[in-house]
C-alpha cells in the first residue's frame, strides 16, 4: 500500500494514467500529432527491410480488427516474394514483350521489390532494355524515366492520374487486379497508359 493509503502503487498508476494522458493531449497535442506518424513511418521502414510491404494506411487501420493471424515459415501459403502473373497491353499494337521492355526501361535502377520482379521477368524472356535516363522515383506512387519512346512512367493509378496520364482502360484493369489480390503496375508512355 502507498504510505498508508487504501490504494497500491499499481492502483494509483491506473487511476492517474487516463487523467495524465488527457492533460497531455490538451496541453501539448503537437507531441502526439508528431509522434504517431513518426512511429508509423519507422515501423513501415522496418517492415520493408524484412520484406513485408504494407499497401496503404487503410490496411493498417483494418489490422486493428484482425482476430487471428496465420503465419507460414515453410513457404506453404506463399512463396514469400512477389511474382509477375500477367501482362496486359491496352492496345492491339502493343505486344506483351514490348510492354515488358518499356516497364524494364523505367524500372532499371529501382530498388523496389516490384521493380525487381519486372526486371527478372524481362530477363527470363530474353528482353533487353536500355536503362531510362533522368529516372525519378515517387515513394508510394511510381517511377518516371526518359526512354527511347519518350517519358515512361510505371506506377499506381492514383499517382499516374496526378501526373496527368490518361488512364483509359487502366483504372478498370487495376481495380480488377486488386480485387484478385494482385498489385497492378500501370505503364504509361507520355500521357497515355499503354498497359
């Protein structure tokens, strides 16, 4: 008991925790507003270093409602690495190999796990791509580089739309891929999505 009081130290701590937190939030909300995103970014960076990719903030929010996890150490549920499952050109003039060459051009030099998958698939098909120049990456969006066909972009639909790309069929194709649990990478040349 705490110095003759009817409460133990643990009881006093429990009684004081919520009022103390309320005072902290009211007196200095900036500390929590800054600490929360910093902690999330540090955690996402640590997860990415171990090969775990978090698609979005919404995925993190849904994680709070998870009741059970199924973990796999032997590779029986997943291979533990992404793989290319389909190549979908949006016009009859664009072949799968040509689309993969464009993707490899823009992704050369990128360290993103999906870029490595694209480069491995191109190598597996014997496709050689000249590396893009003036390459820039937009974290969480995509990659842009100058290639022999013009400015080539590879990324998600939201980022490409912000870049001024006419998505055309790409938005519907991306939604269909996401509904199957896939991660679509849309390729655009100039301002037109080509596959």
